[in-house]
C-alpha cells in the first residue's frame, strides 16, 4: 500500500524512527549503517526494536505485505493494534532470509515489533511495506539450476536442494485458510 510506510526501511539509523526502549539491561538494540543489530547477551534478556506505523484512512482494513530481510536470524516479529499485541500479524519466528508477511490493519496505527532473546547477535537489513502487484521473493537458483533442483514438501514448507547451492526452505505463512505470507530462508 503506497501511503503506509515503514520509516527508515533500510536501517540507516537516521531520524530515530526505530526505538529500543524495552531492551533488557545488559542487552543492546541498534539501527545504524544499514543494519539493525539485536544483541541479547544477558541470560534471560531481551533485545527489541519497534516502530509505530501510521495507516492512512484509505489503507485501513486492506491487506499489507511487510517485506523483512533477516541476515542473521532467527528473530521474532509481530504487528498489533497496540504496543505488545499481535492481532494484525501473529507473533512468529522468522529465520535468515527474505519474508513477505501479510497483515490487515483495522485502525490508524499499527505497532511493529522485532525481538531476539538468543545470546548471539541477530541482524536485519530491511523492513518495508510491499508495493501493490505481483509478489516476488529472491531465490538463489538460476534457470540453469532448475534441472538439478529437488524438493520435498511437508505441510507449508518446501525444502529445496540444487547441486552446488545452499539448501533453502520456501515457507507459506499466515492463518489458514487463506495464508498469504511467504518466506525464502536458509
């Protein structure tokens, strides 16, 4: 949706649009230089970044796609009608890869939250609202790789291998029926 935007989608750190106010003592969350870094080194700690999205009147009650690029995961993400809620996008764990997660905001604000409780560093390089139209996610396979590709499906996950390439999963995400989110992950 063109009127709803994530401010600082490429994690430059400009404008202080991402906040880390709920991060536990001894942990850190930073957004700078094109990378969001979540470091939850304290035992039982939490590292979190969050942002309040403004939803234009014409965008309310319309499905949005949230593009998230995780470069070292997993992280936990949710979107809600109020801080800490997950009524627009159920709290879910997303791994290293590119994700397009569907959510439908009903009000003028949506509260986006990304967390880590693991003791190793997690990183993200982009979070944005998808443009309207055909959804495409990047994959490592070229046309020449397709004859060598092998896959197996288990419920909403397709495991894909191709000679000379890292193995990946293609995941269908969301509430059934009608799950409309997708991920391509290591």
